């Protein structure tokens, strides 16, 4: 059984002109681990995902995938974004099979079944709800059997009930397929619900790297869950309070 890829960031920096987004970041992710990355907007979360995907190059330092330096696209990874990014001129099954060769339809149908939309294979994206589109986007990301799944705020635009269903689906497929997962989210409760570790980034630096040692599946009414979520949220909010004090000083 596959177990995802390991990842390591060694002194990774990323500048955009004079603006330094990531400042010498050192991180290590084990094979098959589920990592959640939280922090305020502009702290460098999505930039980090783009570097791991190979869509951007670091200004300094290096990224290792299974111990080997990443040069160019990370072909072992796939990314799921906040919007489904489906092609409106292709039906659902064809959207999942984009870029695939050979006899890909059985594999695509298997993924459609796993996300609960096998009966929508011949529908157009325009008739799907937001949650259904994200299920299709998840199936498309997983059809290539990636070793690393990058999740860039994939549930941010969904209503509360749909979001809960998607959280459960992502966790179920992660446990079944054993890929390494990196989730960027503003939702601290979601991070604690899904992740083995929660990493807090502030101004391009890691300021918290917290293990979540809770049994799965996790329940939000669990006292330990609530305590961990509150602890991390308080640390996130602490930065905001410090900024306000600096402005008024």
C-alpha cells in the first residue's frame, strides 16, 4: 500500500520584489501525514503550497520530495482550489479525465462513486451545486493517484452543512488512499478536525507546530478537541492584538 511522499523545506525563502513572503522556512512532513496550515491572509500559506507544487520557485533554500530536490513541477502532487475550476464545455466524467490517457474511464467512474456522484457522470458542471462541484474537483485531483494532495482553502466558499460533508469525505479518502495532505485553511476548527499537525504561519515564519493527538473520527463536542482549537485560535488572534497595539502606539 502506498504511503504518500515525504516533504522537507530547508531554509525556504520567497520574495516578490522587495516583499519577503517566506523567511527561511524549515519544515518536515512525514509520508502519509495530514498537515493543516493556518494563519492570517497574506502570511504566506498559499505561497507555500505553490512552491511545494512547483508552480513557483523559492528565492532561497530548497524543497525535498522523498529526499530529492524539487526542480520544476512536483509531478507527485495535485492541487484542489477553493473554486472547482471545472471546464464548462466538458461533461462531468470528461472533467475528471482531463489529461488522462488510455482506458481512463473505469478509474474516473470509481472516483465518481467514491465521492457519491456516479449518477452525474453525463451532466454538465452548470447544473451542479457548489458542494457537488467541489466533490468533482476532489475526484479529478485524486484520479492520478497523487502522493501529495495540496488543498488550498477548498471548502471556504461552501455552506456549513456542505462543508461538514466535504470534511468527512476528504478524511475518508485520505485514510483510504494514504496520500500526504497539506491543507491551507482559515478555519482553525477544521484544521484540528482533520490534521495530524497544525502549523501556524505569521509574517512568513512558523510560530507554532502543534501535534493533534486525538482519535479519529473526531467530534467537535469532545473537550480535548475544543481545548486544542481554542488554544490555536487564541494564538492566531494574539497576532492581531499585537498589530492593533503597534498601530495605536
